[in-house]
C-alpha cells in the first residue's frame, strides 16, 4: 500500500488541507489503514468529485479507494453487479453497456466511484422516476470503526445512515447494484424552450412523468420578463428501431468523445458577467423551440462536461463554489424569490440546472426531497459571495428546504441542523458505532456532523 | 475548519488587547468564527476585550501569555491546541517603544526587539508546529511598513519588524504544501492607542481597515497584504531611493 503526504481539495479547488494518503489495494489493507489512523481519523476518497471538503481530512488519513477497482461479478440475466467501491461509473458503463445494462442513476459526471455515489447518495436526471443511487443498492460491505467488515442491507439504520452519510459511518468496500436494461446506448431527446420561470415550472409539472430523464438548463443572468428562461432537455433510452441502419449494427457502443484538457492556468476572471451572459444568450438562442426524437450519445446527454478533462480549472486558481438546494412542492414562491435574487445580483453562473425531484430517499442525510432543486456554480472570487449565499441559506431553510452536502464548502453548522431533521439520529448512531472518531473529514469538523 | 472563503471557525489572537487583533476578531465573528482565544498578559483590559467579543455571540476564552517569556510559550500555547483545532492564529502583539529613550537606554531597546522579534519567533514556531500537525490553518503575522526600510525616526522598532517580516516570509515558504498558510500583513501608520499622540504619517489607516484587509487576504489566500494597498507601490519606490536622499526625506 503506497502512502504519501498530499494537499487535497474538492472539485471546487477551495480550502486545501494536507493529509496522509493511503492507497489500499485490498480490503485488508484498507482495514489496516483505518485501524492505524491516529487521533485525527480517516476518511475514504474516490475520484475527488465532491465539490467541497467532504473527502479531505486535515492532519489525518485519507484512503484513496481508486485502487480497489475490480468488478467482481456480473449477472447478465438480471443486471446484478457486484463491484468494489473504487470502481467508477465510467468503468461500469464501459463494461456493462455492451451487455445491455446501464447504471441506475448517473450524476452530471461519470467519473465518480460507487463508494462516493453511495456516500453522497447522488441523484440524476431520473430522480423523479428512479430515486437516488442508494435505492438501487442491494447490499454493501462496510468497514466500520472497529476494523470489522459488515454486510449492510437496505432497511437497516446503518444503511440509511451510510447512504448520504458522506463516508462518516465507515469505508464502503463493495456494493451490489441493480442495473437497468437498455436496448441502445443512444438517447432520444426532446428539447424545448421555456420563456420564463413560471413557464418552465408549468412545463415540468405537466409532463415530467412522461420522461425517464428530465432537467432544465436555466439562464440565471436573464432579467425582467425573461427571468428564469430555460432550455428543457428530457429523454429516454432510445429503442432499437429508431436508430438509423448504420448505428443499428453496434447499438450498444460506448464511445464518449474527448476534447483537449483545460489548461492548468486560467485567469480567474475568465467566467465574468459579460462572457457568461454572452454564453447564456447563445445557448438559449441556439436551442430549438421544440424538437423531439433527436438522437444523442449518452455522454452528450448526461455528461457534457466530462468531455473536457479538468474542466474545473476554467474558474482559475481560486476555484469555484457550487450551490445546490431543494425546496419542497408548495414553496414555489421561495424558488421564484431566490431565482430573482440571483438574477438581480447578476451572478455569472453559466451551468445552472433546475429539476423536479420525486419522492425523498431513505438516507438520513440524503439530499433529495420532493420539490424543486436548483444547482449553480459561482466563481469563489465574486465580491461578498459568502454573505449572499448565507442569505440564500436562510431562504432555503425557512422554506423547509436544504442544501446538498456533496456540493457544500461553506454552510453554517446551525443552518445544517435546521435543514436535516434526522441529523440527531445520525450523530447518535455515529457516537455509538464510532466513539473515538475513527472517521472524520473536514466536512464533519466544519459542520459538527 | 475554514470554509471556501477562508473564514475560520476558531481564532487565536496572540496579543489579546491589540486593536487590530480585536477588530479582526469582530469581523470574523460576523462571518463564521465561534471560538476565540485571547492570549495576553492577564489584565482588566484583556477581560473587557473578551467580554466585548462575548457580546457578539462568540465563545471567548482568555489565556495568560507573555511574549517576553519565551520558555513558557510551548506549554501556554500547546494547551490551547489540545482543546480543539485552531483555524487561524493572529500574531498581533508588539510594542512601539520610544525611539529617543531606547537610544539612550539599550535595555529598553532590547525589550522592543525581544517582544517584537524573539517573542514572535518562539510563539510563531510553536503555533506553526501545532498548525502543521492539524494539517490546516492560517498564521497571520502583523508586520509593518517600518520593517521594509529602516528610518532614522524609528529604526529600533523598524529593525525588529524587519526581522519578524523576514522570519514570517521564510516560515511561509517552509510551510508551503503542509496545508498551513502564512500571511504577512504590512500596515502603514495605524491610528490606535499604540500610536496615540504621534504625528500621523501619510496613508494612515485604521484597525478596521487592517482587519478588512486580513479577511480579504484570507479569502484570496494571499501571502503578503499591504494596508492600504497603495503602500505596496510607495514602498517599492522608497526601497530604491539612495541613502543620502532617503536620509533627508521628511518621513
């Protein structure tokens, strides 16, 4: 097992801290690293796609799980897959798409590990139909603070604490996942424009249930009557018969394209108000008012940013701060207020996404709840951004909503408790299972999880 | 832990009655700071400073600390770090001395040097070690423009700050990559009780302005901060003025 001292940040590249990094290749090595961790504890880390400080542990140990990357068994008849926690969704797609199986839930990037997907209980564009990632986990092996390995099944307290538990209940070593069958690797996509926020919400409410995948890109810089204008992209896995003859010969090919790597040094003002406003204008005008049945590659539909390796560098050295919140149905007024505030403030966010969530998930700290979720990325250098986001937190908490921990790097501990009502149970379980704090992260220290 | 904007949750002020230290603490409490340690010689002033910060909603503790007693630093400061992470240490103690008297009485000049330099070296190293062990944190060192180039009017104070400044820069480089961030703050003339009754220099500033610059520096992860920012240009010009001319300048 290799060991080194590294400075780590999340994908947002803010708040670096230094830790001892272990790279276990077997479950035993992982257990040794956890048992040997000092008073500052340990935390598992996958591909570092959590935006904030969830997979950092200042002065302690970080277990880089990416060497535990074997797919152990595949049941091609039922779509049950057993794999190590360090396997990425990218790898699972590479291996399983040709067999006609697709991951049950994918976020905006394929470069997340299975362990990270469970730990953050990620959601995708199909949340309103399929729920979060952990709903498709049949069981998992969890390395707990005592150094033992437990099999954890849904319906137990430990499972619900681990799903969305940000790695603080233990190290997920492997999981059994239920995949969904697909006939092709293409998506049949419907694109439409919404002229403002109300139009968008009306369209999503009226017809979301007809699509398996649905999300809308929203222009947060548009003002006045255009506030909240959006482009909805909703789709299905394309059935075989809609493919052109040529594509029908290899219907399950998985060929994500790759663009050049983002340069290491980008001036931090690149994504300013003007450039982002221009981008948004073009993006909105380029979109068709209504188009159905367009065939897109999986990677284009789900993971457009994965085409540019290290895209997080475009925000420059000082990084960026993502913000994602959800407010329940019935709190549309809060959503409108927040969108208006962001647009009035002219925050340069060029990849903002609005989506309707379906039913909540069982994880105690799982983010999704039935309602509206808005995700945006902002350069960390915006003046007075810290205070502005604090004000948004207040709005969200007052509306009974919450912000997403996998994207958080700045929440107040007091606000967190108001947003996650099952936090006391989570703390109690942790106190019982891990009294000495073998699992800690910068996130857990900052928020007192 | 510090958040994405560099705002600390816990703060240790060395020199707990320093006007700049308290102005910074007030600003940080308005952001994320919940725990403040004020280290200084036990005095009513220290307690009233603590009481003032408590009113802002922070959990404040005072701890006895004497810059001149280097031997005690290890235990006095080490104890603070055992009670929890410190996200930011503000090294704010220092004395101005009285140039005229100090030139007459070498021992009182030595006191200035020992407080501002020797004391800061030992306290700085103790804190740097503790921050390094916790893998994160900022050490903010209050230097001064007086250390940038020695002036006839205050070279004893200036030389002590020059030493401190060089020490802090080197420490910053030594700690690069350990997760610890060292920031050197060089204010100009600051209107405070330390400078009360002195003739004001050009580009004078206030403790609040220095505090604001510190908060911005934390957000930007700066290594050097000048307050006001214009001093950076002024001093880089003054640094190159020939000695015979510099001697005659009315600064």
